[in-house]
C-alpha cells in the first residue's frame, strides 16, 4: 500500500484517534497516491498508525478510515460501517417519532466526509471529502441496499468540497423521483423538505429534540423565532399553544416553505406573522416599537465555521443576544444557539452572559442544548460537537 509518513512527534493526534491529518504533520508520501486513494499512515519511527484517504489538495491531507491498520478499505468495509450507522439510528427512540433522521454523520460514524440524511423514503447524501468521493459508487449502492430507500438525492454542493478540490454535484444519484419536496413527520408535525435547494440537505435535523423542548415551553407565550428557516421552531411553538409567533428570516425561499409547512398542519395561520428581514435590523425595529416577548428562539447560521472567524462571530452572537434580552419580558425564556465549530460552549456562555449584563437583565441558565442523538460525537473528534445552546430564564 502507498504510505504517508508523519514527522517526528506529530503522531500524537492520530494516536488519540483524531481522524484528520494535516499537511504540516507529513514528512513524505510514498507511491504517488491518487486523490481519495487509501494510504497507510506511519509514525516517524515507521510504525503503522492508521489507514486513511489521501486528499492532495486539502490542508487536511488525509482522513482516517480506521485506526486498526489491519483493515482493508473495500466495499465490505463500507458495508459494515454504513450498516452500523443505520442500526444505531434504528435503535434510537427518535425513530418512533420521526421519519427523518441523520443516518450517517461523517467522522463520528467512522465515515469522514460522508453525510446521509433520510427524509421519509428519500436519502440525501453529501460526499464532502476526496475519500468519500473516491468510494461514491459503492457507497450509493450500499445505501440503497442497507436503507431500503430507492432514491438518493445528492447535495455535494457544500463549500468544503472546494477545499478538497472537488466540483459541486447536485441531483438524483439513484432512483428517478420528481419529488424534490419530501414530506416528513417530526413529533406529529408535518414539514416539507426542499432537498434540491434547501439549506444543507434541506432540514436541520440536529434541532429535533430542541424544537420539541421549545414546544413544551411555549404555552400562552408571545414568541419570537429569529432565523426561522422553514418554520421548525415556529410550528413547534404554535403546536405547543403559543399565543402568537413572529418568525423572521432573510430568505424568501425559506419563508415560502415555512408557509407551506404551516398549511400542512392543523394550526391557525392568524397566529403567526412571517417577516422576511435581517434579524439584526429587525430586532432593533421591535425594540423601537416597544415590543416584548415571553419566548425567544435565536438559531442563527454558523457565524464562525472555523477558529479564524471567531472574533467577528463573537460580536454577532453578542449583538443578537443583547437585543434578545432587551426584547425579553420578565419571566421570559431565551433559547439561544450556536452551531459554530469555532465557538466553544464556554465561549458561547460567556458571550450570552456579557449580552445579559449589557442589557441590564438578570438571567439564569436553566438548561443546555446539544444536537440530537442521530448526530453523535466521536470522543476522538471534538470538532463534531458543534451545536450548543442555552435555555435562559430572565428574572
Ligand atoms: N431554526 C431553523 C434553522 C435556522 S438556519 C430550524 O430549526 O429549521 C439559519 C437561518 O438563518 C437560515 O434560514 C438563513 O436564511 C437565516 N439567516 C442568515 N442570516 C440571516 C440574517 N442576517 N437575518 C435573518 N435571517 C438570516
């Protein structure tokens, strides 16, 4: 097998089972592997430490398939890994409440660069690394075989593909389905998922449990759902008996689907007011009008995908949370999230604390949120722990 040799002292991370090998840690590569080809990773002392997929264009120049060097990476390897991932989901309580689940969560399922979401009988797959791309045909065939879903829509259009030197690819890779809006059910609520043009794979499955929690808190409250996307939290809040919801998003396409989603549920449409607006500006408008809310959900996009953007991201999180505290009535609840990999849970908490203090609000954390269990975090891969949230009560 072609091999990748680490520099002296640079094998600690892989020995702690971290699946990324950065180009700066590599002494030399023997045998000129092709993009995505499997290489044996060796320490400076020549000891084999992992088998990995070679990605010549990326700073993450190899992603580990297995830390057991006796593993042969072939179709059977993917069959085992995908079967395990699917079986883990089949055993989750969530499967009794939703027909939409993440089946494969990349690195944390031992399949770096592969994301697969199931929306009823359609799978949406993302091949985000040279290694996943290399095995694409086998993986697609196995997904059909193992999941029993005949249709796979490919959404390999994430920015990270560029870093791997891969072109975007979008469209049905298996099956011949016209339905690009997949109807799904989450805790008894109906949503349509735009798998073709929606964000990521079309729906934010990682927030499933948190939407349910918000539903349980909403009764009788005036709600602000900031960054509402296709209405996940808004519809959950209305189903939970919210008095009224103001749902804000800058995307007209998202709001259009949110309205469809509302219509797909037995909910009084007069109880929701959709606003296509920039949340930063709209919160100020609400403040100037003297509005106040009993429950605010802040679920912004990833302000800091990597550590380099943390400073600006921190300012943005501070701003929206500060305004939220100003809009929150005494006794009100704030469910505030960050899905930025670059912002740690500690940093996020300190930003929210700073926002409360600047707003002159007395507040306490009464719960913490993370991603649902179909988005596991491998202990060797802390980067997988991207979603964090706080439930804060204003005194
Ligand atoms: N809460 C949603 C997911 C939110 S995703 C759910 O549970 O489904 C983040 C959303 O923020 C996207 O819909 C995006 O269109 C929107 N967005 C990004 N920047 C924005 C801004 N400055 N103002 C308003 N919406 C914004």
